[in-house]
C-alpha cells in the first residue's frame, strides 16, 4: 500500500549530537531546533533526559527544552531512559516521550544495562506518570532487524515486544535498524507483519545508513504502508554500542526522495538544506548528506561559457 503523505521526525538534536566529539553549545542547539521548527517537520527529538555522565553532550536538556520556541503543529520529543528521566521531561513540557528497549538482550545490556523484560518493567511506571496528560508515549525497539552481537532477530520476537508494549499503554512504536543490517525485503515483511496485526498503530521506522541501504529501506517501508520516519539532518547519528554503525538516514535526502516521487512530507526542502549547511560549523566536520552537496535534482545551472546550443 502506497500513501501520498508521510511525516518526518527530525532526530539530529538528540541522536546526532549525542555522539559528536565536540559539545554543541546550548544556544546553538536552540537556534538549530528553532530553525528546524520552521521547516515543516512533524516532530523534533530535541534532547534526552539521561544522566550527564552517560551522555555529556546532552547535559543541557532542561535548558534546551525550556528555551526553544514551540511552534503549533510541531511535536517536541524527548528520549527518556527511566522514570527519573520521564519526570524531568514532563516538567519541561515535552509533547512526546520516546522510550527505548532492545529486541536483543545482549544489545540491551550493553546499551541500557537491561534486558527487554527489565525495560518493560520500567516502562509500566513511566506510563503511569503520564496518565491524565496529553503526552504521547512512544517506544523504540532497537536492533529490530538484527543485532551486532546475536545476529538475526525474528519477526516473532518483534511482534511479541510490540504486543507487550501496547498492553502497557504505549501509544506508538518505532522499529529501529540500529546497526544498518536491514534490507528492503526484510523491511517490507516486518512492516507488513506489524501493520496487518495492528493497522491503527502509529508505526515509525528508524534506519541507519551503515551499508548504504537506508533510503531503499525507507522506500520499502513506505510501500508497505508506513507513514512516519525518523531521519537526522545531514545524516548525523549512530549508536555507541553498535560497532560499525554510521549515522541515520539523512533528513534532506529522504525529503528529496519523497518530493521526487510526489509524496507530501509537508517539509520545505530548501529550508531544510539551509539548516543542514550550518552543521559543519557546529560539529567541526563535514556531514554525509548528499542533497546538501549536490542540490535538488531540479536545480539548473548556467551552461558553460563558450558552449554552443
């Protein structure tokens, strides 16, 4: 099933900046998020309320969330690793909490120091904190397509986790290709398995471009009926506990792909490209995005001087 409208969730301020060697100053983060708010993305994962010892680059979570300009129609998301993080995010008026667990226990122990079962126990307490509020609660399943330590992860394992998450009161689910091992056929089969069982579920796909298949996988997910995609400006990001994993699929490249296919993302591509151009100055190195370098496919250039028609 193909759909004509999709939503882009921008994750660079959290997923991208968390592993950079240099700390991005708080005011620069705020300035970037405010610029992203004006591009038309559906949501911005602005920060993570985790321990500053675990992720020093995001120690300014409160300052960021309390200072950004909130524009109507944009959801401001915070990743929360535990109950304390959820309390901090709620105090800062996050629109959405993003919880994380791993489909494979070995990755969960490395990344979160918890098995999937232990993560689920903690989620129940977090969900209870949000009752009576308008906060949306999403859970991201890391290594949903394969684990760097255990190898393959079965569809049954993913379906079981989704079922348990929904039973806890989780409202949305993300399937994450944490190490970039997914292929389009696997993506289509897994997305169709989830959506055939829960067709109403807000399902988000989160791809990494480790092996150059990120956009192909996004296309396969879209063809299977997925309408929500995480992406990172410039293609930033990567999991520190996923050996060899590179950044997320690039926001401007993904928006460009959909625009060329006539799929409405609601995103102003030129504004997104302008925001991406600021990244090298913030992080001190070039980014892997392609469209920011080459320009959109419909850009035209002057013919070289001296060339006849």
